[in-house]
């Protein structure tokens, strides 16, 4: 009991001696220790800027006693602001320094006045925040909002004064946990907190000792880490490289080939895969995390994406697995681009025209214009001959002579017209020969060009072509919203759109149904292109006039997420090594193999067959019809000739009788 009394007396005397040290001396020493730590850390990390946050002086200390102000002017220079300025200049920093004196209710209630340093400065900054209250939410919110997306900024919080000094340990631990829980709610990992745990023994402020703490949220709940006896380079260790089983939660819905579920070839279990899904799960495994699917009762893409959006805004998930969600209007951040793609309209191929129509195609508008021009010139020639030779123009004779001349010239016969002089007759015949050679050569050239290539019908390239062909576009609901958001679909064409679910679109595409056009991305076209290789003739093509430019796909993630840089490094590494191309090729091959059963029937139907007499049915039919008409014409000619001879015979007999 006697020893306890002596110990109690010693504590009282120690507290009295500690209380004899003026507050401004303690504040100065605490700030000096903060600046010393900042100087050491800045030499290690080579920062670009230093940032100081503090509240006005009245928050730290009672108001000045105006009765003593005139008697002791040095009190003006012992305030915290002046102490901080003096320590900064004494520290010898050769960096740009920014200082913010924060009046809590003036700034935090008006977020427009908070500067966005994330857009003004680089990411390599060191920020110090001086707090008089560890629960000062206004100051902490100001710091969080002003730093913005400055992901690499290192933070040092100084709890000035004696809030955590000589308090029960459970109270101190609870306050520290609440402070670091706030840091994790703002995705702040690069942070340490300095505070005075014990009073100074004696009157010498040099014995003041500051505790240094940080935290790790992996695995949850957060764990406090004492850094007082550790080297400063250990303050800001990247703890996202090994998250020790931290759960990455995200909803998963079918969006082939980006994200879908497939059976594991080893144990038959269902796993998430896809071009985006495989990269996501590989990153989760890389940082030693645990992938957890969030169950959802939504049954359409748009509702699922809105559900994913709500989870990100509420900070219930860290990174979403569906990259197309980021293309919609959102309130969250995007990761480093995992890939780029473009979206196009897939239209049915208009197949080649019937070979028998090749000859009519050669008789195009230019050919008919040449024939008309030749006819007009011939009429002009006959007109001049008739006027200058006979003094009048016989229109019917010139027209009939022109037609007979054109038809006879093709048979190698000369035009026998006794009305024409020999020289003029030669001129007209030369005109017939020259024009005939010109037109025949053009016709032969056009026919040769057509017969040397396969001629297809007019392809569907524009929305007007689709409307005139009565072909509707089938697309998913979220694609419709993306296209509407980009203002790419005219209001007049929306009646030709068919918005449906992903299973219906996949069923139509896998069966290569050409009744519709489809909106697909580049990766989906690669799958269909491989499927069409099994066919004798392609079923679909890309309408290049109905494509949007390349877009970068990013995963939706929380604002200022600590996983941004680890994910960026991972994506760059798999790109440099070519793993993303290998994974994409493997996934596309898997999709093609699982869809090949749907194409087998089409392949057998469109396999080339040998030429038989059945293929010549049309030709033989045309030949038979032509020969039938020739036979009828021949019989008619025989009948007419017989009648003509009978009439001539009767006429001759009448003349002999007379």
C-alpha cells in the first residue's frame, strides 16, 4: 500500500510537471516532428508537391486575451499557423508548397468552392493534415474531396494536442479504428496518423514522443499497424499486392463473349469466363483475393447494370466485371482500359444474281443512250440526203431504212435502197459499221466483265436499305440505351428495332438466322466469322456504314479505388506478354466448338453437289420453248407461202382465160 501511494504521488507530480510546459511549445514540437517526418519521406519518394491542411487557429486554442495583447506582442507569433510556417521554412523543402486554412462549415457545405487538386497537380504529392479533433469530419471531407483522384498522394495526419494522450487503451483503439474506417470508406490506404500517447516527463519538450499508426483493410475487418519503431519507407507499403483473401464481389450475368458461365473441364463445376471475365478472375487470383458472385433477381441486362451501378455507388463492391456498364451514364470511376472494340450492324448477305440475268445487265442505260443517239444521227443523215437530193424528207422511208440497215448489218448484208446515190449509200453504211463496232465492243467488254466475276445484288449498307428490304435490327436492351445515349438511332427508324434478351439474340446468331440484322461487337463478329467458315457461302456481313468508332472498355470501379494501379499494371503486363490475345483466342475457340452443332446441319445443306441433268432443266426448257416457237413460225410460213402460190396460180389462170 505504501508503494502504491508513492507511485500515485509520482504520477501526480509528473502530470504537474508536464502541465508546466506551455501549449504553444508542445504544438511547436509536434509540428516540428511532423515536418521532420515529411522531410525524410519526401527524400525517399521524390514528391512533386507538398500540401498542408489545417483549421484556423481558434480551433486549436482558446481566443486571445485582448487585455494582454498590447503587453505581449509575441503572442501573435506563437499561434499554430505561424508555428507551421516557421517549421516549413526551417525544413528546407525545395518543392512547391500549398497551404489550406480550412473553415469547416464555410467550405464543406459548398463543395463548388473546394479546389480539385487531382486535376491541378500530379499524383506524386505528400499531404499533411493537422487535426485538433480526430472526429473532425468537415476537415477530413475537405481533404478527401480536394485530393480527388490523386491516387498516389501520401497522407500524414497529425492529431495535435492531447486528445489521445493518457486515455484508456480501449478508448484510444476505438477512436483509431473509427478514424481508419473513415479512411477506408474514402479508399485512402496511403495514410499514417501521428499522435501523442503520453505526456512529456519533466520540462524538456525534447522528450516528447509521437506514436505513428497506419492500418490494413485486408482481410476485413481493418487491422491497426503500429509503425513507431519502423523505418519510414515501411509507412506506405503497397498492401493491394496481397489482399489475403479479401472478397471481390460483383454481379454476373450472361453477356457472351465478354462474360458468361461455363463448365470447368476438370471437375465440371460452373465458372465465370469470357474475354472480360477471364481477365477479371485472373487478376483476383493474382492479388490473392476471393471471387464472390452477388446474387440478383433481375432478369434483363438494363436492370442488372443499374443494380451493379447501385452497388458501386453504395461501395458494396469494388470492381464490376461487365465493361459495357461503364458506357452508360454513371456516377463511378472506370479502370484502365482492358480492351478496345467497336460496334457494327450485322446484315444478311444478298447472294449472287441468276447467271441468265447477266446479259440484260449489259444493256444498261449507257448502251440504250448510244442506240438512241445512233438512231437520231441516222435520221439526221437521211434528212439531209432527202432534202438536198429530192427536195423533201420522207420520214417513214428514213425510219424503215434505218431499222432495216441496223438489222441487216448484223447479218452481213448491205442495205439495198435505190433512193440513195452510191456515194451517200457508202456514207450511211460506214456509219452503220462504225457505230455497230462501237456498241458491240462495249457490249462484249461489259459481258466479259460480268462473266469473269460473281455478281451480287445490292447489299444492305444503310438504314434506308434495311427499311426498304423490310429487315428489322435485333439488339439487346442495354445496347439500345447506349446507342440512344450516343444519339445514333434516328427516331424514324425505331419502329424497325426489335429489343430482346440475350438468349434470343444468341439463339438467332448461333443458327445464323438471316431474317434479322443484329448489333454486335467486334469480338462477337470474330465468333460468327469462324462459324461461317464451315459454310459454302457466307450468311452475314458487316455494314461498314453502320459502325461506331472504336471505344475503350473499362471495368466500373469505385472512385479513387486503391486497386486502380495494381489492375493497370496487371493489364499492361498481360498485353506485353500477349496473354490477352491467347486468352481471347481460347475463349473464341471454345464458343465456336460449343456452337458447331448448330452449324452442322447448315454445312450439310450447303455442301456443293455434282452437276447433273437436273441442273440443266431450265436450259432445256428454254431451248424446247424456243424450238416450239420456231416450229410454229415455220409452219405458219409454209402455210402463208402455199396460200400465196395458190393466189398467184388463180390470178395467172384468170389472165390466160382472158
